[in-house]
């Protein structure tokens, strides 16, 4: 009987141990106003009773007080990265940490409970096979612009678009032809890194017309055009897309007859020899 009880106790202890190790622990972080005592007031912003703005060298700090939390945003005048810390107002324990690049979340956002145990992680980079670091290198190489340098006046957005059904990056750069009045726009596939679309627009005159929306509208118009009546041939009506397919097929048949070749078998043998 005692052996059975001891066995049950041992199993319970092991189970408890597994539960404890399953909880991700970290070095507990607390909000401490003393860390910022050597920072000076940032006079570029207007403070309020609930919000203070500080600066130190090239670093900027915004401390906001809410009903149950304290939020600290740390940014820079030199680079577009922002670190946001949300603390429990009562215990000063860290609840959430977020890293942002041009105001969109990157990396893993971690959420902790009121005792400091990690309870949630969300990877904002997961959908982007073509990574942010690859994007930065691509723009640096192809456009000679460093997206990590705020002084180059770039802007970056990213999202998983429901229309294109893929993750995308949107890059806005001062135009090479007229950096004061115009912007160059690049729409980049978040999986392959391919440039899907480019555009140049006047900042003041056309800025209200989002270049991404214009691109989507052009796709919709092309879809309508491709599926609308285009012409008739030998009593049959064709859409533009159908007519282009018909023309291609007719041309292939013509070439086969002229040269005594069969493109079907040519393609088969070509694939076998690759």
C-alpha cells in the first residue's frame, strides 16, 4: 500500500515538474524611472500630465501613463526601429515587448502575465520568407538607399494582402528624377523578393491616390478587359484573353506545318534532355 502511495507521489512530482518547466521563464524586467534620470526634456514635443518626452544624444523616449499600464517607447533620430515596453502599473512588471520598423511590428512579440511568466508569443516575420534583412540589402544594392537610415527619407510598409493573397512590402523613396517633388514606389513580393510593380508620383498632387490601390485597380480593369467581348471570327465570339490564346495556337500550328515540326513532341524531348 505504501509502495503504491509513494509511486503516486513520485508521478505527481514529475508531472508538477514538467508543468513548471513547460512555463517559459525569463529575467523579470521592471519599469524604473531612475533609469532615465540623466535624460533631458525633449522640447520638440508638448508634454501632458500623462505623457512625458525625453531625449539623450540621438535617442528619444516617450513615457505614457494609462489606467492600468505604463508604456515606454524608445526610438532614434537616426534609425527607424522603435522598442515599446508595456508594464503593469501596479507591480511595474513587464507585460509586453514589441519591436517595430517604420511603425510595423517585427520579430517575436512577447506577452507576460502579472507574475512575469511568458504566456504568448507571436512571430510577425513568419509569413515573410523574403526577410526584412534581405529587403534592406536589396534596396541598398538596387536603389542605393539604406532603409535603416532615417536621413534618407524612405518609408516602408508591409502586410499580408487579401487581394493578392500574399505578403508584400511597399517601399517609398525620394524619386531619383526629382527627389523634392516626387516619390518612387516599389511593391515587392514578401515570399520571392520579386518587384511586382513600380510607380513614380508627385508628392503633393497625387499623394492622396495610393499607388498600391492604383495597381489593384489596374489589375481589376485588366481582368474585366481580358474577359470582355473582343472580336468575332468565323461566327465565334472571343474575349481578349481567348483571342490571344487562339492566335498563339494558330501561329504554332502554322509554324509546325511550314517547318514539318511538331511542337508538342519538341517540348517533350526538350524537357527530357534538361
